[in-house]
């Protein structure tokens, strides 16, 4: 139908079946027995009628009567490869990621050609199905992850239970498929590792932090030359000291301990991020192999 009706903005269909009578009649010939048959001469006539107006509006012969959607937008491609079994995806995020891949301009072939004159055709993802380990919310425990089959088509994403017998297969169909762009989008649906923690200094500590440090060390000894008169801290000259004299030492000890914990935490997060990057690149290579194979 696209071949015969290149100017059609929308061809009405339900579940892949054309439901608009005028769309159907545009490529069928009504014979003497009141039945419809595919007739190539009728199709040729329709193309000549439609493309005659297009040729006049296009420059440098950028569109011809033999123009087809597959020629300008690329042939249909199918990717089938094994996805990551170790990673957890958040249901709201992976649904949004799949929808973002399915977002394509609703334009006719002439509009598409005018928007991409001699340029590289854009990627058009038509269908995605993936078996992934899915968590319902960010707060869900890893043990609550369920193996689910996600299917995306025409802007709608469905999620249903699956079983291990299906593996973790990912299938994608469309035109001009870009494995790198596809996996970047899908991996945005992961439950992301936490952000790296900053290494703080004494200047980064708030007054509340300092109060908490003092509260955790109620019996900290006073440095030499300082004493407490029951109301205030005083130095050896009798001058009032605003902060606890032991606070600088307590802050230093606190930060040393915090730095060790932060470095350990950041190291663990970096390992997780590195694993995610490695798995994503592995999926990209699998998809590229499926594309060229």
C-alpha cells in the first residue's frame, strides 16, 4: 500500500490488517464477478497518477516513479540476540526507554524525502520484544525481581510474566537499525547504581555535622592549655573559645574514617558501572553480529 500510496499520511489498520475500504480499493480491481483481485496494471496506474505530481515538486530527480519506502527509508531489518541476564531493569524506566525508541515522525514518503535530501536515513524501530529481569519500583529488593517478557509496538509497551525457558532474548525489527543507539536507550531502563560520593574536607562540614561529631564523642579530652569552667571553654590566658577545643582533632579523625568508607563505596560502585558498560558493549557486538549475519 505504501508503494502505491506514497502520499498517504496514515493507512488505517488494526493488528496489521488494513481496515479502511478506500485504502484497500486503491490497489484492487473490481472484476465482473464482484470480487477484488490484485492487478498489477491498476497498481501501475495508481503510481503514475500519484508520482506525476511528486516529480514536478522535487528537484534534481530526487524521486522517481519507481521510488519505494524500502529504497528511501531502508529495508526492514531484524535483530535477534541474547540480552543481559545479570542486570535488573526498573519497569517504569524500561517502558519509557522502549517507547522512546518507537517514537518516529508520522510523515508520508514525500515528506520524508524532503526532510532527508541526500542525507542518511534515520533509524526507525517498529517492534521490540525482550525477556528481562524486572523490578516494579526503585525500592524493590533484588530478590523481588521477576523475569518478564516486554513487547513494544505502535507506541504501546506490554509487560507479562515469562519463564527461564525463553532465555533473555532480545528481538528488534525496523529500518536503519543502530545497535549502539538501541542499547544506549534500553540500558537507560536499568536500575542505576548509586552516584559516587564526594571526598569531603573540614570546610565542607556544616554546623550540624560538627554537632553530631561532638555528640558522638562526649568524653573527648581537652587539649593541653584549655579548660572548662562549667560554662565556657577557656584557653590558658582565660579567653573564651567559641568551639570545643578538641573539635579540630575530632573532625580530622572523623574525616579519615569517612574517606576510607567513601573510597571503598566508590570503588564498589565503579566496579558495578564498569560491568554495566562491559555488558552493554557485549550486547552491542551481539546486535551488530546479528545485523551483518
